[in-house]
């Protein structure tokens, strides 16, 4: 897994991942490894986890917008933690279209007996 896009949204920095979702255990692992480093970088804000509605991708949200150099360090920290996580794609579903309903009486009358 890796970060594929980075966005600033109001007072948050969103790191959009290449996976459809991340598990609760993976969220805890990211928090345990990244949040202590945030304090070392002078950030007093934590991480949140969500799904980007328009992208249908998992996002890691940093609850602030740091300077670009610090943001790059945070991105590298997150990428280091998630590099071995599996990428989960959305479930593929079959879509049925053009359904027609035939009347059994009409079908029976349409059949010509073979002689």
C-alpha cells in the first residue's frame, strides 16, 4: 500500500491511499508508529482514518496543515509504515441489465409442434 495523492482540506491534510480500505489493526499500527514522531516534529495533532467519498479510497487525515517540509516527512513516515500492507480493491459485482419477462402462456402458444 502507498500514498497516491495528497490534499489540503480546510484545516486537515489528507493522504489518499491506493487501497479501498484499511483495517482497524492497520490504523492502530499507523497511529503507534507515526503519532510519536508527530510530537517530535512539533505537531500536537493526531491522525484520523476515513474513506474519500469521491475517490472511494482510504485516507489518512492529519488534523493540521504543516509546513511543506514537515508534511513531506509525515508522508514518508506513513509510507514507511504502510508499505507492506496489502492493497484492497473494491468488491467486483456483476450488474444485470435488460431483463425481459416472458409470459409462459404466450411462449406455449408460440411453439409449433413438430410432426
